[in-house]
C-alpha cells in the first residue's frame, strides 16, 4: 500500500495550487478518503457545502457519507465560483478543446492534468490519485476506531481496513512516546 509522506503531500499541494480544478479535486480526495471514481461521478447538487459532506455510491452500490475540511471547502468554493462550467450537472467539469462541449471530467483528463502539474518534481514521480485515499486511511489510524475508519472508507471487509493499522511504524513510535509521557516512571 503506497501513501504519500508529509513532504510529498506538501509538494503535491504546491504543485496543484495553480490549477483550481485539480487543486479542489486533490483536496477533496485527501480530506474525504473517497475514491477518484466516486468523486468524478458526483453531481454538484450532491455536495452539502454548509455541512461539508457528500454521499457517494461506492463499490457494490453501497452509499456512504464522506466529509471534508474547511481548507477543502475554500478550494471548492474557488473552483465553483471562477472555474466550474455552469451548464452541466457534474461536480467536476471539462471543456473539450476542439468542440468546446462541456462534460463531466474523465479520469483520463484528470490524471493527465495531475501528471502535467507534477512533471519535473522527482519526489512525486509515479504519484496517483488513489494514494490520497491511502493517506486518508493512514492518517486516521489511531485517531478513530478501526470500525469507524472502515465505515468512512467504505470497506465491506474489516481486513481491508486493518491493512492501514499495520502500515505505520511511525505512528507506533508516536503512540509509544505518548504512553511513556503518561505512565509514571518507577524506580
């Protein structure tokens, strides 16, 4: 399971910042833990901007709620106000170069945009959208219960979610140090 380091995440956010649509997409993926296919299938009306949440239809047609943070809200609002095409229901839109037809953003177009923005940044070579979902999971291990994380990520099988708990030795070290600070020192 590949996820991005904090350094890589910072580099990614800086790289996508000039592209309002990609910036909003990356923020939404990272803060919600949704799959790229789930996000690209959303319509604008599915986003509850007041409560910063949306419902996706995941694997096996199961619905679940996803939530996003204030920073993502700012990025989305910027995209909605200045860059999103208005004459389609899709949340993320694209305009065809030659026909000027507006449609839903495809995965291929989104990925092409990502590759263009991260080109020349060695630390981001090979980065893909799905790694943001892995970041979401790994960042929440230890902060929420495994069952809560399973529900947030839409995993049917708890074994899939348990993979996140095994992945971070860094988090294990943090927890051990916190315990040392809270347990009395005897002897």
